[in-house]
């Protein structure tokens, strides 16, 4: 076990983070629930020590829940990457409100992340889009870029139904993947076309070792 903030204290911090004001459906913008995000981050640090003192990237950082959580857990530096300017503005407001000074945000498309960031990070953490009919394959693009950014390890969430595909793609990219846990992502009703108040999606919590 590695030194780590208590889980309930971490979850309390994540519960205070403001979310998307007007989520964009084409970007699959959903909140990472504080309960899920805190458990993911707590596992990464307490079981593997992959946050404390490390250079951490949050790919598709949204409003900053995972970035801020990593900073709270003692990351040396956290860089969030996000395509959406509105989300990045909320990200920066959250960073300021949470008073974490070692977090920065970069606006860019996952398809054109600047080359200077290649292999710059020890740990990459992400909750990528799952890939709807508008974004088929985007989840694997995130994985590819995450592995390029990291010189050590990538943690990511993917739909359980795509597990075998995710593992095959990771192997083809030179990484060894393992499922750390099967989780239930309680997706709240976010857009007008949603008929249910919330939907439970089965997701795998992956750890990919860069080889």
C-alpha cells in the first residue's frame, strides 16, 4: 500500500467540483461521478503509487475532476488536455476554487496533441468518450494518444462490452492491458433526447503498462 488521502475525503473534494454548464452531445460530455472518480484515483495511488510525485496527464479532462483529484493526491504536476474551450474555462475555475497550484490545462484536439508532449508523463489518466455513432473509434484514438503521452502507465475506463477489442488494440500498440475492476457508470440524464433519469453502463477500469 502507498500513502494516500482517505477515500471519503477525496470523494468530498470531487463532489465540490462544478460541471458542464451546457454539455455538448457531439463531444459526449458527461460528468465523471465523484464516487466513481474517487475510487479510480484512490486505487491508482494506494495500490500502485502512480500519482504521488509523478507527472500526470488527464486526457479529455473536461471540467477537471480527475486532474484536481490527482493534484489532491500529491501529483508533482498535472496537465489536462481538452478540446472544448467552455469546458476548459470551467476546468480553470475549478482549479482556482479548489486551490491546487500544480494543475495546468491545454486546449487541443486529441488528433493533434503537440509532439512536445510525447513521453512527457509518467501516468496518463482518462475517462474517454465511449464512441457513439458520431464518434466511432474515438475511444481507441484516446488510448493510442494516452500511450504516446506516457512513458510508464495509462489508466482508462472503457465499456465492458468492448473489452476484448480494447485489449487487442492495446497489444497492437505495444502495451499490456489488464482489467483492475468492473464498475457501473451511473450516467445521469444529460441531454433532451434521454428518456430515463439515469442509465447504468458497465465499464472496465483498465491499467495499461507501456512496454
